[in-house]
């Protein structure tokens, strides 16, 4: 009886080892093929963003998005993108639109704890100058204002 039990245990262990080895080979073969695909997609997406072809959101001047939050809640985010018209205290006035057409002019109240960046450097809201391109992201725990000088970015 002891020998029969050992044979059954050995057979079960052998079968498990064979199934595990087969699954491991199949998994590694599939991983080797598919691991290049996400990297290639990421590289294409990076090149597309740099070339300005990141889709409709890359050119959006105003938008409202609803995104899932924590614990089954939802958060409403607002994006405003345009050119700084004026800055007065905590009021930021921007002209939304393209170089050829204006969508609207909007005045946004920027809270004191907002993250304000100009060419990737942290600055005060008062450091923004008229004529700078700006994007304001509202609805996050801390409002974000990202600006850059449109004239400095252009290359002849």
C-alpha cells in the first residue's frame, strides 16, 4: 500500500510538473512576442505627441471630462487652453481658441494652493505674462496652470 501511494503521488507530481513546464513555455513564448508591441505603441505615441498628432484632446481649447475617482466616486475635470490676456491677483483671463479664431475669453479664479508652472519651472501666478500659451486644469485636488512662451517654442 505504501508503494501504491508513492506511485500515485509521483504520478501526480510528474503531471503537475509537465503541465507547469508546458504552461511556462507557452507563457514565455507569448510574452516574448507581445512584450515588443506595447513598447512599439508607446514609442509611436511619443512620436505622435511630439509631432502634434496626439488626437483631438491635444488640440482641445476647452473641455469637461468625468473621470473615476476613489471609492466608486467620479470627478469632473475642466480643461481651458489658450493665450494669457491678463493676470490680476488670483484672476487669470485667457483667450481660448486658435491663432486665427477665438472661441471665447474666460476669467478663471486660481486658488492660492494651485500648482503654477512656466516652462516646467514653479512660479507664482503673477509671473505669467500676456501672450503666453497656458493650460488650466480644474477639478483636481490642486488646480494646475501650465504655461509656456509660444514665441520661444517656435523654431524657424
